[in-house]
C-alpha cells in the first residue's frame, strides 16, 4: 500500500498542500503548533472518515473558509485509486475514484493506516475507552466491514439511551426492540474483539519479550465490563455468538430497573476493557514507566506485524512525535523494526530531527505556519520547494458524492 500523492485544501492550518511522498520514510520536522499532526490527521481521515482526536467538522476547516478538501492517490496491489473527502460544517462528502460513495462499507479498506501518537504511550494507564478504541481500530484495519457493525451498534445505543432518559422509559415494547438490536450487534462486536485478541496475543507477547526482557511474560485479556463475576470458560463463551447473546440478554434483564433509574445503558461492549498483566501482576498497578511504554510499543508493533503476517499487506504507519516519548533503547528498537522488518510507507513527525534514527530511503520536509517545504535528507538544508503534483482530475471537477456524518 502506497500513498503516491496527497492534496489538501483549507484543512485546519494547511491551506494549500500538494505533496508527493517518498515510498518509504517521510519525516516532517518543525516546532509545535505548525501543522505536522494536521498532516497525519488528514491521512487518517482519508482512511477512517473520522479523526483520531475529538473534533467537529467546523474545527477541521481553515478559519474564514467554508469547506476543506482532502485527496490522495493510493496504490494497492498494483491498482491506483483516488480517495477524497470534502468537509463542510454540516457534514462530509466522500468520493472513490471520483464516483459516488453510496455506502461507506465500499470505501473502507481502500487506505489502511496505523496511528501511533504521544497519547498512546499512556494507553494502558488511561480510561477503558482508549483501549476499546485501540482494538476497534486494529480490527477495522484487518476487517473493514467491522466499521459498519460498530456504527449500527452506536446508533442503537444512542436511541436506547434517549428512550431511557425520556418520559417513556417504561415503554417495554419499544425497549424490547432496542434490546434485540443491541444484543445482535453487541454480540458481534464482542465476538470479533475476542477472536482478534486471540490471534493478536502470540505476536504481541513475543514482541514484548524482544523489546523488554525475555524473562517477562506480558498478557492481554478481554474483560466484560457488564457481566457479574468471571466466566468459567471464557474461550468457549466469547468465541460463540449465541452464548454471548444469551449473556447480554440475561444482563439486560438483570439491570433493567437500574437502567431506567439511571437513564442510560449499562450493558454492552461499550463497557468492556482490555486487561493487562506482567508476570501475572496487574500492569496498571505494578509496572514501571519503562514497562508501560514497552508494553504499548509492543502492542503497536504487533498490530503492524499481525496485519503483514495474516493479511499480507503493510499498512501506512503514522508516527506523531513518538520518539521523544521513548527512551533510547526503545526508540532504537522501533527504528530497527521499521527498517528491517516493516515494508510499508511511514509518515513521521518530530520537533527534533535527532530523534529519528534513519539515514536512507527517506524524504525530509520542514513544516512552518502550515507550509511544507522539502529539505535535503543529507544536510537538512532547504532543497528546491516541493512542486505540486499533477492529478488526473482537478478537485473542482470531481463528481458529487455525499456521506453525512
């Protein structure tokens, strides 16, 4: 998978960017607040149609502008596709090869990215929602149809919560309809998460030992945040959709009164978490800062390795100033992995070029006030300004295809 060209117009502070990235490593250096992360966010949006950070559509558009546009030429398996998103304050329009996108399920999977940013360093210390987001993003990259299932579940959850908060929360017939849908979509999500984690764990555990110490055994487990007590045989239950549906149905019945009293849904995969242990002890409570960071680094590297080994493609990797958060040994391991074991394209941002342990197969760019200028990779001196690329279709001639958020 390769991003051959990228064009951005009025996206955050990136007013007008035409970029032809290097097929291997692309380094974007500059002070904080200049637009480096915005560039990575644009690539992420072109993959998932939503950002990796909280935002409204209006916040994605340059000040005093009414619309932003993002476009990339993507090569995968010898075929080139054009992905494009136009962002207005009231919604997003999505294009694939300048044709109307009727269902986002047909768009997902065209561009796959893995994001690794400073906020991920504290992944295992933070809230369960961050860990759910990690596994959901990983599944989405491997199985794009998962995004549609998650959307269905989120919509049912939203409607069910609205009913529970409203004056008609005792309407048992309507609540039963939402319960049936929540059980159906919720069971699918739990099963997919659990099955993915079982596939992912061997790669992760080995990677952690490589990064940190072979004498440490790291383990990830899937935890139901809505089920009372441990499961007698988690593998037999969580790999069986019918058994998960029964668990959900029993839990909904058990908590029905409390849900009406509290006005929101207490049962479902939106309450679940990833548990983590190191040599059998809870990571959050007992691990050092270095062990926490090695744990998260192993999770990210294992995510990439798992995609390459099981699905035979390397995703686009987005590294947002991660090197400054890692110690020297962990940073060296990361770049050894990128150079020796990962074949895909990488976009890296940094405030200090010295953190980036690369010296070949790269392009270097300086980012300042939303402008991107090419530099000589050997000297980091400014080279001839990066020239705009020729696109097969001008932006203004693209056909309209709207997908509202």
